[in-house]
C-alpha cells in the first residue's frame, strides 16, 4: 500500500492502529487500494474522547490573546504549505 499511515487514528498524540474491522482506502481516480484503515474499538473511542476533554480543559484556560496567537500561527502554516 503506497499511503499506509502509521495508524488509523491519532489519540493523545500517538498513532493507533485500531482494533476494529479493517477497510481499504481507495484512490478515487483508479479505485486502487492505497491504505487499509481499521475502525476504532469502543475503548479507543473512549480514549479519544477523554484525550479531547483534557485538551479542551487546557485550551479553555488559555488566555484569549494566546489562543489568537496559536490560531494565527496555524493559519500561517496552512497557507504556506497549501
């Protein structure tokens, strides 16, 4: 597979393969399989939600000016790389 990611999910900063049923990801122009991705298990979903809640708690306590700086930098990187 030419585009196989390190994991099907990214949870708490870590690539996670996923333990659910695997499904091919197809290149739309040729229908060629380019990766195989697994569905997340209930435990993986719970871990992702817990991680998101932790991140939100940090983000909501971040000063608005700092949040603006982070979002602006993110936008600058996206513009540069697109």
